[in-house]
C-alpha cells in the first residue's frame, strides 16, 4: 500500500463521495506503522485487523467509482477537449502546469474554435451518462479500459505481518467483489456532437 494511494482514498472519500468522517481518517492514520512486506520492502501496515477491515470496507465503495462509466466518459471527454485545444494552438502543455483549473476552463469556453467551446458547454449541461455494449452513433461514445486501483494492505497479527485478505473473510470478500465489478463496453454522453464544420 503506497502512501499516495493511502492518502487519496481519504481525500476523495471525504471531499467527493462523503464516505469518511474525520475521526475515522484519524483512527486509520494513528493505526498505521511501517513494516517489511513479503519482499523485504518497507510498506505501510495497519496495527489492528478491525481498523484495516473498516478501511477496506469503506474504500471498496470508492473503487468502482474510479472505473465506472461516469468517470471514464467524463475524463476521456476532458482529455479529448484538452488535446483539441493543444492541437489547435489554443493551449500549450506548459499551460496545463501553470494555469489554474479556472483559467483552463475559461480558455476552453472562450476558444476561437466555436466547435470546441460549444462541445465543452454541452458537457457542462449534460445530465446523463449511459452505458452500451455497442457503439452509439451520433453521441460521444467511448471504449476505455480503466486501470483498476485497489489495495490489499498489510496488517500485524501475532507479531507477524500478513495481507488482510489472508486473515479476514470480510476484507477478502470486499476485494473480490470489486475485482468482479464490470461496466458496459461503451460509455456515452446524452448529447449529439455538432458537425465539426459548423
């Protein structure tokens, strides 16, 4: 379990999805130590099984959200808009590192290429993302294989260090259920794109 993955499950879960309370986050942080994993490498490790089980129970609710159709289609749409902005000379890669998010959005909304600006405005007004096993014509419809992000933390038990799924049926079930989670082949937005020559 890497430090960045440990941290962003808290920030995402607290800010965007409301699955954490601050006292739960504090309890997790206070329960983590550094231990040697199976390969002799330092890794974050929970001291107590019950805290680790609660951590897995909570974050396993987040994992599907990072690969569901909503996330995939919106992230890809924004990537395509930014690529079009860069290809058209309206933004540079350096701008993405120096501009604030609002400055980038303003550049898109005020883009001289009205097709790009109109398309982004449609995203802002979109209310539905849907899935399909077939490509849907006339819609923004993508097929993206999202990276599955999850952790199987270490936990101490009887003065040894083990993976939580080897000693906890509930954690093992939460992890396995996520690994079985699937989405449709295509994710689509509920609006038509205008022809590029308009």
